[in-house]
C-alpha cells in the first residue's frame, strides 16, 4: 500500500452456531451477548463476566454475573442500574444462548461541596481536584481524595488526612452533596545543610516523607538512606547524613538534614592480579562499575563492587574453576583523594575439563541427542553453574518422549587424568506414557477436524509436554480463538494413558474496520476492511478490502491459512484491482497471487508468485523509452528474507533490521521482457539517553536477462517524496525526458539518517539528512545525480508508528527547484 493507514475498529459482528452436547445431559453456554452497555465498549463489560462459551450453564453463575456487572456500573457512578437476562434454548444441541440487557441508571451531579478545615489550600483548588464538572462516581471520588492528599503533602503537610464525613443524595434531582473533613496537621519544613553538589530541591524529592505521609523515625532513616544513595550515584560514597527534628513555636515541625558530602571520587583504573586463564578485558566486561572515561562516570560504590566480585566468581565457575578465590578488593586513593585505583587479586585454582558424559540406567534415547542438548560438552571446561540445568534438560527430553515420570541424578567423578571430570547421569525412566483420548469443548463454529489438524497430540502416541505447548501455540496463531486451554489428566496419579481436554473460546469471527490515513504525497486515503477470522469453521481467514484515495485506490479479496496443513508455514492467496497515479503514467492493474511464509524468532522468509495485467490509462504519457508504455501481462516470483532485532516496531531505539529480496519477472504478453528486480533494506538504531540515531540504507536494482530489454514503465523505480528523500516532490528525481519530466530508473539508492531527541515518552524532535540517486546506468552517475536534503521535524509516537511533521531543505538545489518542502505523514518514514 502506498500510504500509511491508521486503523480503528468501530464495531464487530458476532455469529455463533452451537453444536456441542454435554455428556451428562447438561446444557452448555453457546453464545453470550450484551446490549445497552453504552457508554462502555463491549469488551470492557465482558471483563466482569467470567462465563465463557463452552461452560456448563448454571442459573447461579448467571446471577453472579449480574451482580458483578451492576457493581461495575455503580463504581462508575450509575445508580439504579438494572441488569436482566434473556436465555434462548437450542434444543437441537442442548445449549443455551445468554443475553445480558443493561438498563443504565442515572448519574449524580455535585450540588454542594462542604469542606471542614484545611485552610492552606484554596477551596477552588480542592474543587478542581474533585472536578465538579464531571459526574460523581465512587472511583473518581477516591482518586480525587488521593489527589487532594498529594497536594497537601507536596505543600509541606505530610501528616494531612482527608476523609469524607458524609454524602447526601437527592435521588429526585440526581444531585449529591459532599462533606469533606481535612486535618492538615503541622507544617513540616525540610532544611538541608552542607549540600553543595546537590540542590536542596533535588534532595527534597529524594526523601520519603511526602510519599510515606509520615515523619516517624523509620521514615526519616529511609530518607537518610535515599540521600546517601543519591550521593553515591554522584561519586561521593563517603557522604554522611544525620537529621534533627524540632518543634517550632508556631507549632510547625522543622527537620534538618546535615550533610557531610566528603570528597568526590572517581575510579581511575581497575587492575586484576593472578588472572592467567581469563583476560582482564573479559573480567571487566562483567563489572557494573567502570573507570572514568568519556562514556562512564567512574562512580565507585561498595555494594556494586561486591556484586561485581560475585559475577566474576560466577564467570570463573562457568569456565571450569570450582575453587576460585577472589580476595577483598584493594581500593587506594591518590594523594589528592579524588581518584581511586581498584586492585582485585584472583586465585584461579585448577581448571576442570569434561572428559566424558555417561548415561546409565534406563537409557531409551540416543546418547548423541541427549549430549547435544547439554550446556556442558566433552572436551570443554566444566560449567558448574549449568549442572542443575543439564539435569533438568535430560528430564525435559525424557518427558517429551513419553517418560514424564523420569528421575535423573547427576554424579561428578574424577576422570582418567588430573583436571579431568566425568559427568554421569543416572536415569530412572519410569513407565512409557501415551496420550489418551482427546476431547474438545467450546468449538461452536470451528470444526473439530480443523482443531485436530493444528495440534500435535495424537491418541496412542508418546506423551510430550512440548507437543502440548506447541499445540496451544498453533491454535492461538489461527486467530480464531480468544483463549485456548489444553489440560492433561492423570499425571498426578502417575497413569500411563493421559486423556487430554482442549477448551477453546472462539473469538468474534466477523469484524468491520474503518481505515483513515494521510500523507503529503498521497493526500487523504481511507478504506474499509471486512474480515472473517474463522471462515467456514476451518480456522482460516478471509478478508475483503476497499481502499480509496485521490492517487491510489484498490479492491482486494484474500484468503489466509495461518498454519498450512498444521505446519509452521502460512499461505496467503489474493486477487486485486487497483488504480495508481505514478509518474510517468497512471495505470490500472488486475492481479492475483499466492504466497508462502515461514517465521522464526526474529527471521522470516517469503516465497510469492503473482500474475498481473497492467493497462496504462494516462492521456499524455511520456518516457525515455516509449515502448515501455504498454499493456502487459507479467508473472513474477518473489523470494524475500527479513531479520528484525529492533527493540520496538513503532519507536525503535536500538537494534538492527535486515531485509533482502529477489523478484524474477517474466512478461508473457507485451514485448517479452525478462528481468530481475533485487535489493535490500538495512536499518541500524542506537541510543544514548534521550538521543537515538536511526540509519537505513535501501538499494534497488533491475537487471535485464537479455540486451535491449524494454522494462515496463510501472516496474521502474521512482525517487523523491515523503518516504524516500524529503524536500523533493513525489517521484520527481532521476532520469528525465527531453522536456525535463522524470521517467523512473533501474538503479536506486536511498540513505536516511535521523537523530531523534526525546522530549517526552511520545514526543520527539528530529534532525535528519537524506540522500540518494536514481539512474539507468551506474557508469553514468555523476556528482549531480546524488541528491541531498536535510531538515528537522516533530514526531508523535503512536502504537502503529509515528505521526510526523517534517520540513526538509534541498542542499544541492538546482534550477527550477524549490528551497524545500513540508511533509506530514502517518507511519514510519522508512
């Protein structure tokens, strides 16, 4: 899609067909609907209903749900709310549909707020905290009382108490009178003496007096500890803090914190003595404290250093040194007392190497398979910290191969030589356990065949916890279920045949979404999506999408199989009709395709085959190659790969993104062009504090498979605009015809660099530089072909990507070009 869309689901449709019978003749709940729930969305009310489709029907449970819904409405301020239910018997399947009908009560408005005491806060401020313009609700009133209390504490009244004396409700006029009592308590003045490096206002925020609402000894000692911790963070670990508390003649209380900051010290160097097998650089990488440098403050803290020593010891034990001894570090000051040298003495002891790994007892599985999964390996240093994990790993493998009751004991004995050890796993497997009968409930729409095709559990096969987890994940990935529970029965009694119950909660199958987006290049674009997440009860997804805009319109119908034949591969097939304005031509395209995708943890692969028929429709088309403006029928095969290690899709701060594609294009109607499109998009993100550097490089190429190939115009690359090189008009760069009009090109480079500066969690200033070129021949590239722009912008982060307002200046402006251009877009720029 050419424009970024913001999607918002405005309503959903539900259609459920019950078909399950209880074995004992009871009735199951097949469908739950809610009416009259405005102003709350359906999903919010459903949080208070714990009956699910597939549960056994009970009048007592229904009464309990009515009570829960009513309590929710009352907390939100709706008095007199009435909840009734309608049940519909489905005799054919012995099931029941339940409808909760909500008749909202009335809201109360504040008529009078009477405040007794509390003269230190203006009455207007108290009224604003209660927000008398909003209706009364117990929940909001509780929040308001907390807000008033916080205001008193922030003004020096930590012992203040705010209580509600009484509430008088006028049911006839729907009004409420509120009577509040405020006991301010004494004003507490905080004073700080001796603090030169940290301001008093900062230290005041550090103390726990306001947050705790207390000035007792325990709270004051906590404040002392918090102040010391702040000084340690600033490189003054020897700071001493004491306090005094006195009652003034006015009745107020003064608490004075007397601070002896001590000398500010930094770590000059860290030195290791006695480390023969692990280099100092590796040991230092395990430490949280660092010497003073351009990127590290060199702050010293005894507790942090003690933790670092434990991490170093752990590292040695993981590398075969069970008897490592690390003495207490020597910390020495220089003559001025402001720099510290830390010396750490290490006695490594003997290094142990794994000579062999032996399995004894009930060895039913291949030893090579067991050894492969262990952290400890033959010929490598013994990892003491992994011994327990290795024991659990052997138990896990047995449990996933039909032996869930297996017991494993690990013995470590001396090997044939000094410094060698043998790991001996003694296995008591217990009986072979098999899956028993698989029962499914809650499948009112979905066929049991579709569910069974997507699980790995088969009656009579060896029991496996892993198969249960994989089956649960496979069912979730279908998108047809709001919840999935798979429960094995009989393990607690050590039975050898384990029945499995699968309970699914089907999601609403039909959804209608509205889409709306905007970009400076594409202008306003909107669409409608109709999605069925459980077509024909097969757990497949069908969708019909219509997108309309001034420069781009598309209609598409698609079919998605999230787990093809129960595998990890998804299959998508689609057909579409679209219109697009794209220099040098406008065109209509009809197409269809089928694709197969496989995703791993961070990596995904896609193979897709399309067939498209394209019709140029511009009244005055132009091109360097007039033959490229033609009707054509193309079959293409796309191979693509992506690796995404970014920390966040919408607002990445660190990580990398790599992708590459190859597209084999065969024109079977037109001029018989055969060519390959290939390229990559690689992104890098790094952050330091509020600053994030984002960089991406995109390379695209077209390579003809025979000389003098005329490439269809719609397949050429374009350059310039919102999402490529900002500052230039849409598709305005690259090769031009005799009249200076852009025609598209075969080789494209785009480089985007951004420095993002966080103002708040969602708002960022951005400074950027874009550059790139578009050409038909690499050999002809000159300095004038590489175009540059730079600018600044303001980005607002949303869950689906940033809303961006950018202005870019053209750095190498040529005759006839503007100084720059403003860009407004929804979505990620690259």
